[in-house]
């Protein structure tokens, strides 16, 4: 079974009114939240074989923090096209993955990332977890979806089950 990890970058800030959105950076809270989620991923053994990461500053910084929390070995691809990508665009990258990959991660932005998580959360998803996702994906939020089938190319047709939806604040109070 294939596993898909969909994560939104940590909380981001601005240097000035002239700064463009692509260059926004992580705030101290965003950095801390990413460490929290990365530690949870490591504890659960949710380690991606490949991570497709938006080239935006805040997503690249998010991966840098996550990469220090989990065991080495993840192949990372920084892709400018993932910046503010639609669910369909994100899906097209996932469907091109090699079937030898068991766990893939997309690290990107809302609204596309959250929409894709909702679309991929099909029948059999944990109801309480799916309801929590419907309330929105916060910065550093992570959705874990177990996909039906053994091929990334058929995942959009077969869907999957949302098994976990993590909010950093929930992990800090647990």
C-alpha cells in the first residue's frame, strides 16, 4: 500500500511591505511547529522515500527542519511549479512517481494542498479525522493518506483513506 503525506509549510512572516510572497520566511513559531511535526513523523515512522517541495522560501525552510528530525535517506525535489499549485497540478506530479516508492510527501501551500487532501480522503477514512480536516489545514498541518492500490498512476481514481490529520498545537498538548 502506498502512503501519501501532504504537509503545509510552517507559519510564515514578512520582512516588509515590498517583500513578495514567494520569499516569505518561517517565523520562530513556524520553526518550532515544524520540529514538533517532524518529531511526530519520526516517532510514527512516517518517513517519505521522496519529498516534492515547493521552492518558496518557507517550504524549503520547512523541509530543512523536517529533514533534521527524520532519518536520512529521503530524496528531495525542489519544484517551483508546486508554489500555489492547484490540486490537479499536485496530483499530476504524484501520478508520475515510480511505483518502487512506498511513501511520498508533498510539502506545499494552501488552498491546493488542503483541497487535494480532502479529495483523496475517500470512503473508509476515519470520520473524526476527516471532520477535523474540513475545519482547515493550518500552517505545519499534516494529512496522512493510505492509498488504495499499488500504483501512483491510479491513485486519483482509487482514492484512499485519511488515517491521520495533525495540527502542531494538538501535538504540544498531547
